[in-house]
C-alpha cells in the first residue's frame, strides 16, 4: 500500500513543478538568445526532469488530494462532483465495486458542498449539478 501524501507535501511538489517550468522557460530563452538552442535536446531534458518529478509524486497515494485542493473553489468542487457522478454510472454494470466507491465519494463531496457553499456559489453548484 502506498504512503499517503498530505496536502502540504503535495503543494511543495506543485511548487517544485512550477519552479522547474520557470527555470526551463528561462533556460530556453537564454539558449535561443545565445544561438545554442537545440529543440530536440531541450525538450528531451525538460521531459526527463518533469518525468522524474512526476514519478516521485506518483509513488504516493494521492486519493485525498483532489478534494482537499479543490474544496474551497466552487467551480472545481462542482466539477469534481460531476466527475464522480459520471464515474458512478460509467462503472455501474461492469465494475460495481468501483461504482460503489465513486458513489460514496460523490455523496461526501455533494454533502460538503451543500453544507459549506452559500449564496451564489450554492446556486451555481445546484444549477450545474441538477
């Protein structure tokens, strides 16, 4: 079983990815300005670095991250609810155990939204998920 990654650690990985992308962007600009730019080599290097970071991140259980990261954003929370509902029906006949899991997650997400969203955000959520 994979070790769970908490939200703080996940955000550190996210920040590391943003920094890496920024460094790659700056490096690409410098190489182009100096006339030393080889697109194939640059892309290969960038893909290797991003893949290494992704491999480290995916060595953890990330099952709680999407909710924790999205729960304070009404639109993301709404989209997460829609995706979970879609997954319930997608696996309903072929993989009932997955369907049951997605249904529990959908119920928890919808309950959270109904209890925590207010005003226009709640109206948006209800209109989109109805």
